[in-house]
C-alpha cells in the first residue's frame, strides 16, 4: 500500500519536472518569484532625473506634483502638438528648450504634461548652436562689478533655474531607443493597449509642504548642498614649528571639481571646470618632480574647491575657515597670500594646433603685473609657437565667473589671475549642460595649460629674475598622465575603475559624476564614507604627489607628526605620506551644524543656501495597460457569453427532460 503511494508520488514529481523542463526548453519564461513576474511586466528605464532643490526664498528643479506616482501614456512631442489628455512626453534633446518655453507660455498645454523624457544621442542641431541651461551671466550675484548684463555665456537659456511641477528624466542612449519604439506603438491606434510611463519622483519637501531651505532644514526634509574641498602645500609645511617668522609668502593655485546640469547625475562638466582641475593636478605632478623645492622663496598651495556651481560654496567657506583659523586650514596664513592663480576652462584652447590662453585680471597692481610677466616668461620658456598667451580684452567688465570672485568679494585688492581658453565669452557652448562631455575638450590643450601654469608657479615661487632656463625647462608635464586623468574623470570607460584611481581609492561607481552632492553628518569631521569619490581621489593623489617619504600608517601618522594616511581604502593599512594635504568642508557660510541639525545664520544676503530635497526612491518604468475601449469590449463579450450560456443551459435542460421522458 505505502509503496504504491510513494511510486505514485514519484511519478507525479517526474511528470511535473519534465513539464517544467519542457516549458523552459520551449523558450517560455519560467517565473520563479514575484519580482521576476514584475520584471517581465514592467520595464525599468535607466534615466537621470532632474530633482528638487531649494534656497532661502524658493524652489527650482523637478518633482511629482503630489504625493503619488504619476502614470500617463507616452506621446512624442512635436512643436505644434495638442494634448487632449494627461501625457508623458518624449522630447528630442534639441526640442527641450522650446518645449519648456511652450510649457511656460501655454497653460492649457502645461496642464496636460504629466512627465517628460528627454532623449539623448543624435544631437546634430544642438551641437551646431550649443545649449546651456545656465544663465547668460552665471552666478551674477557674486560678481565684484556692476555690469550684470554682460553675456559670458551666450548660449545660456537659464532653464536650470526654473521650477517644474512635473518629473523630468534624461534617458540613456539605449532607453531612448526603446522609448522611441514605444511611442511609435502608441501612435498606432489599432491596438487597444497603451504604453504608459510611471514616474516616481516624489520629494519629501512636497510631502511635508516645506518650500524653502530654512523650513525644510528645520523639518529635516532636505540636506544642504556641499562636500569637501582639498588643499595641499608644496613643499610640505611643518605645522608644529608654528613660529610665524619663518613662514614664506604664499602663491595659491586654485581650480574647481564640481559642475552642475539640469539632470543631477549627468553633470560631467568636462570643459567647465574639470579641464582646469585636471590641468592643476598635472601641474602638481610636474612640480613635485623637480629638485630643490625647499629652497624656493615662496610657498606653493594648491586648492581644489567643490560646490562652486552653487554659489561658490567651496571658496567662500575656505576663506571663512581661513578667517577663523580652523584646524582644516592650519598651515595657511591668509595675510601671507601674495597672489591667486585660477585655472578655469582650458580644454578648448586649441585652434588648428595652436593653443591660446587668456589671463583675466581684476584691475592693475604690481603683484598682478608680476604674475602676468611670470606667465609671459613661462610661455617663452616653452619655446614653441603652438602655445600662445594673451591678456584678456580691456572691454570686459572684469573677470569671468570664477572662484576668484569669492576672493575679490572678501578683499577687492586681492591680486590674481584667472586663466581661461576664452577672451570675451565662453568658448564652451555647453556650459553646465549634460552635453559638456569628453567630446567637448582636447587633452592636448589641458596639457598645454598645465605646462604654462607649472612653469608660471615656479617662476613666481623662485622669485629670481635671472632664473636659469635649464631649471625652468626641467619642468615637464606628463601628457600620458593628462590623458589618463581625462579617461578616469570624464568618461564611464574606464572611468573611475581606471588603474590610476584604483591605486588610491575604491570608487563607489565607475561612472564619474561631478554634481556636488549633499553634506552628511558633521562637516568638521569628514568620515570617509561621506566624502565623494572625486574629492577622495584628489586628496590621495595630492598627498602622494607632495609627500616626501612614507612608511606604514600603523606607526604615528597624524597631523601632529605631519603625516596623512593615503591609499588606506585599498588594503586597509595605507601608507603614511608626510604631506600637508587636508579636506576643507564646503557648505554655505550661512549654515551651522549643531547637535545633529542645521540652523540658518542671519548674515550675507547674497548666499542662497541651496539644499536638496530628500526622497525615498526615484524610479521610472514603462508598462502597458488596456485602454478603456478594450475594457468595454470585454464587458460586452462577457455579458453575451453569460447570456448565451444561460440560453444553452435552458435548451439542454429541455432536451434532456424530453429524452428522459421518452425513455
Ligand atoms: C541629423 O542629421 C541628419 C543628416 O546629417 C539628418 O538626416 C537628420 O534629420 C538630423 N536629425 C535631426 C534630429 O535633425
Ligand atoms: C617640525 O618642526 C619641529 C620643531 O621645529 C621638529 O621637531 C619636527 O621634527 C619637524 N617635523 C618635520 C616632519 O620636519
Ligand atoms: C600671519 O602672518 C602675519 C604676518 O607675517 C603675522 O603677523 C600673523 O601673526 C600671522 N598669523 C598667524 C595666525 O600665524
Ligand atoms: C586636439 O588638438 C590636437 C592639436 O593640438 C589635434 O591634433 C587633435 O586632432 C585634437 N583632437 C581633437 C579630438 O579634436
Ligand atoms: C602694470 O603694467 C602696466 C603695463 O605693463 C603698466 O602700465 C602699469 O603701470 C603697471 N602697474 C603697476 C602697478 O606696476
Ligand atoms: C607619466 O604618467 C604615466 C601614466 O600615469 C605613468 O605610467 C608614467 O610613469 C609617467 N611618467 C613619468 C615620467 O612620471
Ligand atoms: C607614537 O607616539 C607616542 C607619543 O607621541 C610615542 O610614545 C610612541 O613611541 C610613538 N610610536 C612610534 C611607533 O613612533
Ligand atoms: C532662489 O532661487 C530663485 C530661483 O532661481 C531665485 O529667483 C531667488 O532669487 C533665489 N533666492 C535667493 C535668496 O538667492
């Protein structure tokens, strides 16, 4: 008895498994879990969202209007399109600006916009005339001069600073293609099904009804924009020998590491400002390899700021920390800063093989004159006609948008020079656009700028008029290092997984993004998990380049002994580099972190105090739903089948009754 039951069970099992196998073999999908089932029904689309940011007086960016996901059928946007129902629009990259202007002028149209998907790829028209979502004079409120109408950024539309009550995503190239197919399918009216997009871009500030930075910080529905800038001294400063007597005058060389764009995580900023930062890193490498740095009469200090795209957060906070003599800037005495050299956008300074750079200055002074003649001397020492240098046009109202503006706001007489590849307006046609990528720059221009700056810094620091040409000529920029940095920091292939970056840090993702991010935790104690990949790389790179020697970190390695522990992420142990390299927090000068929360201080009216709304998840997916007409059809069919079945039963009953009677 039991054996037969077991046999029967075994037989059933075999039958089931063979059935399963035949199903899988015949190419049908075998669902093993609910997520599997979901995957086949819902197509998750990779895209880059535009998010909600707040300042002291209002909001910018995008979010779902309510507290729920938004679902709407996909329609391809054309200039004269009329919308009869709430729709999610697929917009070509070159149509995006005209789409947004239609939204702001046509309220009937705007009411039916449920969400927006911006295509990427095939940007021929955009590439011809350029496009920048920033203003024509970016961050004009920080300008040290009055002429606010000057157009540094002629292609600027300002759309980045608008407020949009619908979700907007930039599609990746592969998802662009699949959504174009979906849109075509929807135009075809024969089918009863419609493909819809579901946007989940619900922001906590919307949920809590906090519409400015002060209230959202109080309710903890947002975090301040910010991060960590990095500075490093060459040669190393001995901080413990704190006698200020033997301190040398300081030459400050600065650049920025963050960019911005309409779409949060697609802010590569290859030309502006990453080309300048890569140039600075290459110059640090070149200078670190020369002999006799200790004998120079000036101290070189390099700073890479972050948060500059959002009200020059990094440079303004750096100057405040200098004023307050905090630990983060111990080693720099601000009264000793003799001149500032800023590397701006330098990656497009080439034209038929000739690289041309322009020095922008604010007024004339003997220190500025000295810097300009140092640049001239550096250029002459390069002994090539393919690198040119000139001072910027007298007709400019002043310096272009740059971190140097923060220095001038603090002290209008600060001597300094901003080196750029343009004279009267940006050569970058994609300033703060997601299109400012690798194709927008030329690494040979970056290397040329690095050579020019490295030699200029050496001329200034040696302060020696009969400087021998041989020592100057020994400063050579490593062009393969420039190429490597370009590949690591400005593309996803190899991106941050390149050998150079992996020598120092374990990056959180391969694709670099140069959006500043939000500041988490206590800003005065940078916990490395809260420092972004790029600042961590810059910190390790600079410490390694400027260090004199290094042993293992297990022995005393701290600022007291003049050491920093580099490459610690790689093997957990690290190397103790004797170097003066520090993180400096970068966040609004109007914010204060106290007992785990942020408060807004009453000062500096120009500081906007940018914050980013919190969210739980951001997602975008596509699926198909049956149209209402199809539902009606199903209902009618169902009713008819029921009626027919009833009739049939009646007929059969009668028939059987008849048959039984006949028996
Ligand atoms: C891009 O250029 C090609 C030919 O160069 C043209 O056929 C195509 O229509 C253009 N695409 C757009 C979107 O303008
Ligand atoms: C720094 O200076 C102090 C006192 O002048 C000296 O004892 C120490 O060895 C120096 N440190 C380094 C790393 O040179
Ligand atoms: C900075 O340098 C000036 C001039 O050398 C000196 O008077 C001042 O005490 C220094 N400040 C600090 C904090 O060392
Ligand atoms: C970059 O400039 C060099 C000359 O300086 C030129 O040979 C090269 O083709 C340029 N590369 C790109 C991608 O334009
Ligand atoms: C700076 O140089 C310019 C021209 O080279 C000269 O006219 C001016 O007097 C100089 N200014 C100072 C303060 O040395
Ligand atoms: C130049 O940089 C490359 C890539 O980082 C490196 O392999 C090479 O050793 C460097 N050359 C010199 C002379 O430092
Ligand atoms: C580390 O520093 C402490 C106190 O400053 C000292 O007692 C100890 O010997 C040092 N250790 C090493 C390995 O240098
Ligand atoms: C906040 O942003 C809005 C939109 O860009 C702008 O109009 C406003 O002036 C900003 N407020 C401050 C305090 O900067």
